[in-house]
C-alpha cells in the first residue's frame, strides 16, 4: 500500500525516487546519480545542477529540461502540485 501511495503522490518518476533533498554528501551523490539518469548529464554537471537546485532532484531535473533557473523550476513544480511527470512530460 505504501509503495502505491508514494507513486501516486508523485515521489517517483521513471522508477526513480525523485522526491528527495540532498542534505549531506551521500545524498548529494545519490541525487546527482538520479539527475544523471534523467538528463544524461556527466557527473560533474549533474552535481552542479543539484547544487544550483538547492539539493532538490525534482528542481534540478526541471531546470535542465526547461533550461531555466531554480525559481522558475520551483514555480512549475508548484503549479503541477509537485508532480515531476506533469512538468517533464509536458516540457
């Protein structure tokens, strides 16, 4: 039941847990790997994007797809009620 709720709430995208914030070195590395998978970026570029996104995987992915900044990405996610699929698949 909890897995279904996590998926339906938009915390997962393409079988990846995207609703996470990199609050330490281990999570920063994990976030960069997820961003790399979603975007095809090299490791250093993905780390930089995660850092510019304030550690948010969702924000970083939206920044890459929409070629915008953090504020724009956060607004798009807010408008989509936090659903990455609604922002990425539409963009």
